[in-house]
């Protein structure tokens, strides 16, 4: 059985079903938006960053290789050319 209703009409709708009081029921709530819960969830996600996530975030913000692309490419090419087993 499926019942569609709003929060304010929920108790009356359930009572109108005339089902025995000890009958188990399952309620699934579908809401378009619950801003309080979304904000709390996003806050929790930002608070629970692991140490590796924090390290990667810091490295990406520092941009330590900025302006060194030519030199890095040259060194990588030199390494590949001179590498042997």
C-alpha cells in the first residue's frame, strides 16, 4: 500500500487507514529540499578531511612548480634519455 500526503496531514491520513495499532509501517520521506540538512552535511564533509586530503589541498594551493615547466620538462626528458636498466 502506498500513501501520499503532506507532513501536516500525515497523522489524519494514517488514522483514516483503519489498520490495527500493532501493524508495522514503514515511512519514506521524499522532500524536494531540506536546506538545514544539506548545510549540516556539507559542513561535516569539510570538517572530516583526512591528513592526506589536507596535504593535497595545501599542495594544490601552493602551486610550487609555477613558472618552472620548461625546466621540469627538460629534466624529465634528460632523465628518460639517460635511463637504462
